[in-house]
C-alpha cells in the first residue's frame, strides 16, 4: 500500500513507440519487458511535460530561447536582433553606455509566489512530509476497515442466525473487488489521487455514521447491512487503488521498497492486530460503538489528506480523455504485453489460490488436528499477522542491502516450506512458527512486487495496470476456496497444505520472466 515518478515506458535500444500506446502496440515489434529495461538501467520512463517544454517546441527552441533568438550567426545571448518593421528599427529602451559604466537602481525583493511555494513543496522535505501524511492516514483508515469488517458479521448475528446471511455479508464486502476494481483504476488515473483518497474516506465516514445511527434506532435489517457493506467495499477498492498509484509521486525510486514496507506494516498492525480484537470489545459494550469509532477514523484520515497536493499523473501529451472502457483496455493491454509484470500477476494468482484453499478450512485443521480450541485458533491466526509486520519493517532494508531477485525467490520458497511443515505436523507451536513464516513470505512478496510494478509502470497508467494486476491475483480466491474444500473432502484436512506446498515449489518456474528481469543488485529501484 512508495514515490518522483520512477516509471518506465520503453527501452533505449529498440524502436521508440508512441508513449500513449501500451508496450507491443507497434506492429511486428515484440516489446522487451519493462522490468528487464528497468533492471538494465535504461531510461524506460515517460518524458515529463516540463522536460518536453525545456527541450523545445517544433523548431527545437524553448519559449525563452525563441524570444532571444536572432538571425543566423547571431548567438541568442549576443546583441538584440533588429527585426524589419514598417516604422524602422526598434529603439533601444536605454541609451548606450560606456564600457564599465554601471547603473544603480533599487532592487525590491518580491514575495515568493505560488510557483516558488510549489517548488519547495516538491523538494525532498515536502515529499517526505506528504508521504508521512499518507502513512498516517493509511494506518487510521485501515484501523477503521478492521473495525467494520469484524463488526459487520457480529451485527448480522443479531439480525438472523441463518448461515446464508453471513455468506451474503462476505459476498457484499468482497464483490467490489470483482466489479469495481477496473473502473476504479481508470478513475484513479484521471483524478487527483490524494483527493480521491480524502473524498472516499469522507464517504466512508458518512456511511459508518449512518449505520451506527440505524443500529441505535433499532431499524437494522439485512438489506441495509448488504448495502452498507457493498458501499464500504467500493470505497475501499477506490482508496487502495489510489494509494498504490500515489506512492511513486511522493517517494524517490530508491525508497519505494521502504515506503511500501511501512505502508504494509501499518496496514497489518492497525487493521488486524489492533482493530480485530478491539472491534469485539466495542461491539460487546454497545452494538453501534464500533461503527461510531469507524466513522471517526475515516473522518480523521480524510482530514489528514486534505490539500495533499499530489496532483494527477496524466499522460505528458495531455491527450483528450477516452471512455472508461478504453482506458481499462489500455491497462489490460499494457500488462498483457509485458512479460515480467505478466508473470508476476500469474504467480500472484497461484499464491492467492493456494493460500486461500489452505486457510478456507484451517479452523477445522486447528480444532481437530492441532487441538488448540477457539482461543488457540485466534493466536495461530495472530502469528500470521506478526510475521507480516516483521517483514514489512525489514523488507526495505533487505532490498537496499541485498538482492531483489533473492527476496522474490524467498517470498516463494519460504511459504512453500511452511505449508509442507504445517501439512505434516500436529504441534501447535511448530504450526504457529510456520504460520508466521507464511505471513513473512506473503508480505515480502507484496512489498517486492508492488515496488517493481511502481518502478516500471508509466505514471499515467499506474491506477489501471495496478487494478488489472489486483483483479488477476485476487480474483482467484473463490477458486482456491472451492479447490481447498474439494481436497479436504477427498483426502483430509492435511491435503490442501501438502498440495499447496508442491504448487509453490513450482512457482519460480512460472515466475521465470520476472526473475530474469528483476535486478540482482540493490541499486534499483
């Protein structure tokens, strides 16, 4: 959840494509991976507007140069060129002066204007300050997400004991990722990303407050629960898409891994370790209290991001806006045409399928095979979060001092070994340690892959390509749950873990294009 715009659009050794087209849009040209160009150190970046203006217009001269340019053979810094005009040559503004003769005049310092303030804000200190605000807002809003995600099922239990109703709330919470993620990515690329996050947090605050008032009035029902859960899920989808695309605008390329690690760690600490147990306590006191606190956290997060001033990252040519469908198609084509990013998306889908299948029946595994009870099951799940927090804090340092390629391999092999050990053990302590390793490896994978994507995806495509990547990876969760249940029915509770370990061992083969493109040295990004 890392960012001047460290992005890539094309290699330096091949034909130059229209920057508005995704890789592969040139007929007959097979694009190199953007990750490969990034690893090779090529200038695989979109030309920024200010650079284009300084490079000159159609005649090769900048605006200031055209004003000073004289006839052929006269240096722009030399004597003023006299243009032919009906009234004769232009009279000089001041009479000629003898060599060495000066002219005294009072110089009144001008107050710094908006441009100077913007320049200072865009410096290192300004960007660090804005990222700190994003980090604080992320922690606060994720805390609110954890509150309502935990409290909504508890509230459903007070309305009806029907298991189908619980499934309906879960579907309403997760359905926006399938229906809204692609349009959300297109909107994120059109709008000011900081403002998008601030506004969606404000909408979530209003939704949570309205739900709290409804609970206090006693008029809560399943249709209201489903509607609020779906609306909050839509806002969360838009917020996370905007945050992932915003980080490269706030953080230098060399600090992307550290920034993403901090954001991920804040997400886990606030949204899982703190919010989940507190939500139960607050709900036990007053049913509406978790939602009132939720509304306050979203309002605080929105205020933190008000006036962030990150701006939007449109294409440097400022082409007219196309339809949302065409914008989405551009993101899909870009990801499909890049071998490195495409392989990362496929491996992400495999990991999500395996782990969803394993954890879909883990409650039964913990109760029957590990014999830990309800409290023990909660502690085991907490071990996953602890491993994720440690990974979030350490991955940035490991990126700078080690090899990104090695980190990517470890994020695949460590969960594979852990899944194998869990599938073979009956010890709660060993299972807890292995679950912490799964959380550690999963967070390393998240931080490394999002850092690589932010470094190579063009700034004006960040929202769209990220949303396609997220849909590809997260869209396999229902499939994983079904496969896990089928394996348990046919071969027992250990089967998903053992089969999943074998699948993860083979994952590096699927990740071959990405591994070949990922830099071995810690110098990039």
